[in-house]
């Protein structure tokens, strides 16, 4: 129970912080304003939390997905995000299930077909989950005639979602690697 | 809690591998700023970013950016190519 609470709080805070950071850059940083679709940082929280904490992180991630647009900056979207957010969070389990069904089970040793200590394998999960997210969320939106402000739900948006989720996750990985690893190495010495 | 720390340990091991392969741990804050700007610009132009773009988007002086790009190029992190459209312009490409 204590472990569940710890991982839930970590997942929720991580997802919310990334959303706030992404929203700030998308609205305030001059040369990137309005281009946030090309570097959607919160996808990194979905990938990292589901891969390392397992499916138990899903409720906290889902809550984190909803807090930004409903509590921190309400009214930025004109439609309900309950289903699209759920699809987005579930895109990582979908990717893991697909890889598992192809024989690539997630493990933590060198012999694991999908090693969670190898960043290339995590990038593969990110790539596939970004594809699921892009296709399924836009499919849902187009079936229900929904669209983001100043945008059309079309194939270009599918591409933007896919590129944005992948690039955003890569940025977060590089940022964390550069921020955390030198600090930990220094602390160890 | 033990399981939580083990999971975090695995995540850090993954990030450690990424950091080692990127080989950017020794970069100064200015070099990091230029490096990040190149990554962001790469999202807009797959053939490489021109130096003027990097100067404008990094908020640093032209001479600092030139000096930094030279160091990144010497370290093998980026490559500088001459633009086919404008021979006077160099394009910056990330090394894979």
C-alpha cells in the first residue's frame, strides 16, 4: 500500500510538472509559442511511470493528465478530455502489450528481449506508444467531430501528435540524464 | 519502498546509458544551451539548421555561438556542412 501511494504521488507530480512546463513553453517562450504540439513533454511521464512502476501508475497518471487542463488552466479546450486522456495514458500499456505479444517481454537484464535499463528499448516503447496515441486519440476526435483551438483534426495532426510525443519524451530523457546523472555521480564520489 | 527504489534505480541506469552515449556530460552551460537549440531546430529542418537560426534562438552572441559550435564539432557531437542553397551559409547537423 505504501509503495502504491509513493509511486502514485511520484507519477502524479511528475506528469503535472511536465504539463506545466510544456504549457509554459507553449504559451510564453517566444520562438516556441503555439508549437507545443511538436514537443509534448508529458508523454515522457506516461512512458517512464508505466515502464518502471507498472500498470499501478495508471490512475495517478490519468489524474495528472486531467489536472492541467481542468484545474491549472481551465477552459483551454472546448471539449471533454476524459476519454482522450484515458486513451493517451493507455497508449503505453497498448505498446507494451503489442511488444509482449510479439515475444518482446519487458525485463531488466541484458538477456531480456526488452530491457528497461536500456534507453534504446525505452525509445522503442516511446515510438510505438506515440503511434498508438496519435492514431487512437485523433480517431476518437474525428469520429466525434472534436478539434483543438485553431486546429483541424486531420492527418497532419496525427503526424504532429506522433512527432510531438516522441520528441517531447526525448527532450525529457536528455534533460533528466544531464541533470540527474552528474549529481548522482558526484554524490557517489 | 525497496521495490520503488529498485524501479528508480533501473530508470537511472537507463538515463546513465543515454548520457554516456550522448557524451555531453562535460559541456558548459553555454555549450548545453547551443546543443539544446540545435536539437529544437532539428525538429523544423531535417537537413540541418543554419547558424543564424541558432544565434537568434539561443539568445547568445554570434561569436560565442561560433566558438561553441567549433568545440561541439571537434568533439564529434555535431557536423558542419556547407549549404547547397547558399554557399556562404553553414548547416549544423547532429551526429547520430
